[in-house]
C-alpha cells in the first residue's frame, strides 16, 4: 500500500505533466519510508534529474550512474525508493517493456502508470498500479482496487 499526501500528489502529477510537455513520457522515483508494509511517500526524484537523456530512447533509460545518484539522494534524505511512477500517451497500461524492465527489481516494488502524459482530469481508478512479484511477474491493480493500494491523505506522512 502506497500512502501519499494529496498536496505532494498534485505537485508530482503537475511535474510529470510539465516534464513530458504533452509529447513524451516522464517519470519519477517516489521516496519515503516503509512502516508495517505501508509505503509512505515523502518526496520524489524525477528520472531526468538523475539522467537528462532518460527519455531520449523509445523507452525510459537510466544508466548505472543515475542509480548511484539516486542512492546518494536516498541516503541524504534518510529515505528509500518506495515506488516509481511514469506516464503513457493514452491509457495507463503496463507495456511489455515495463514488465520486462522493472525500475527496481525487488519483490514488492510498486510501479504506477498515469494516462495521457498526466494531462487533463483523471481519477485514481484510471491509473495502472503494479506490484512486482519477481521473475518479471507483476500483480495488477486496476479500477476500484487501486483505491485500496494508493491512499491519498491530507495528513503528513510519518
């Protein structure tokens, strides 16, 4: 379960929208803490802040140097990667590339996909949410099931 302050969520969605400019994917790592299997998001790091050419290929690409920088940021903030998020041009589905290339290949890692490059209005039930099971297998949450996995709150996370 991912727990996230609604103000931080709006900031994240706006940043994804602006970075993609309506013409390309954008993405971020969600950082925070894990408490009793709940993943609390406290901040995020955009992929293209880690590697400016992250979207110069047909798919998201981050070299090992970008991950080294990510781990440094996590250490500086005393946080860890709790999920990742990226946009797609139309529907929020998990592509074959997404399935075969987990951003963090750790069992339990959550990946979220936003539709329409994060443009326009959309509800949480229109997102795609996927939890890594290992061996390139994912558990998919869609529709109303997402509401049990992605919790937006007005409270500050612990």
